C-alpha cells in the first residue's frame, strides 16, 4: 500500500486485541515480577472493549479509529498504562486525519511518544514503555527520510520497539511501580514496553496484510 487508511487502523486494532489476548499471561507474569501483576488483565480488558466499540463502525480516516481507541482505553485499562496509552492514541489520532504515508506513520508515532512523555515524564532508559516507543518513532522517521513507504516504516518501527523492549531487561526502573524495587527491578523486561512492542508488531502486520 502507498498509504494506510481507516481499514488499516481497524485491522490493526483487531490484531492488537488478538495479540494482547494471546500474551495476557506473559504480560501478567512480567508485571508480577516487578509490579502488581495486573498489566495483562488491564490490557486484555481494554482491547476487548476497543474491539467491541469498533465493531460495525465505518470510519473515513485512521484518526477516527485511533480516537475511539484512546477514549476506550482511558475508561477501561486503568492503572498507569490506561492514561498513558489513552494519551498516546489521542495524540496519535490528531496526526492521522487522513491516510498515512511514511512521514505520516512517523508523525503518528512521534505524537504518541510525546503524549506518553507529557503524561508520564519518563526519559529513555528509565525502563518504561518509552523505551519501546522512542526507538520505534525514530526508526519510522529514519525510514521516511530514506524514502521508504509506510509499510516499511511501520515494520522498522515494530522491529525497533521489539529490540527496545528487550533492552529494558537489564535496566533499573526509575518510573512507575517497578521503581519501588530499585536495583531489584533489573533482570526483568518491562511489561509496558513489551505490550507496546506487541501493539506495534500488530500495526506492522496489518500494514503488510
Ligand atoms: P500499574 O503499574 O498501575 O499496575 P500497569 O501494570 O497497567 O499499571 O502498567 C505498568 C506499565 O506502565 C509499566 O510497565 C511501564 O511501562 C508503564 N509506566 C508506568 N509508569 C510510567 C511512566 N511514568 N512513564 C511511562 N510509562 C510508565
Ligand atoms: Mg501493574
Ligand atoms: Mg495496577
């Protein structure tokens, strides 16, 4: 595809629901190691609600889909991740009022990252979802600047997010509940970075479909 429209966004969210559901236990276990163990449940509840909200809608732009995702996640996910993801999708929605080329993909991911950082004040290396979204946004921007299309830009973003999530394993948490553990948070992957990588993988798969 030369651009990604509302159909892509709907497919992304259907794949997001499926991948979050399939990884519910893994996310619970990651959060049990350094948090309170609810991240898988929170995300599964949220994306199940998103899928229900999107069933039967006929949006004309990806931003319409992402706005519904934002409001639904804000009211259903709870915890730290609910407002963070809600803000990410809300900011992202505003950058997606038409079909997305590679620059548009980068703009959406940059807007989502800005939302997460505006809300949570985390910087790179503090063992949060920022460590997935920051390299993802950078990879999409680089791909766009090199002349790639939106599908390639999203694939680069998803791969960077996966590497970013893995890279949280040795980090010491400085934000959120995991920071209460101090040095004992090292040696475990951050659950929010992992769920972010899953969501971006779903976005890339929807683009490639
Ligand atoms: P809670 O910690 O309230 O139980 P969740 O378990 O649903 O919420 O989500 C935890 C995830 O939220 C963490 O793994 C981390 O990625 C993310 N997170 C927490 N605080 C912040 C923050 N200030 N900035 C960015 N992400 C954060
Ligand atoms: Mg938790
Ligand atoms: Mg909690």
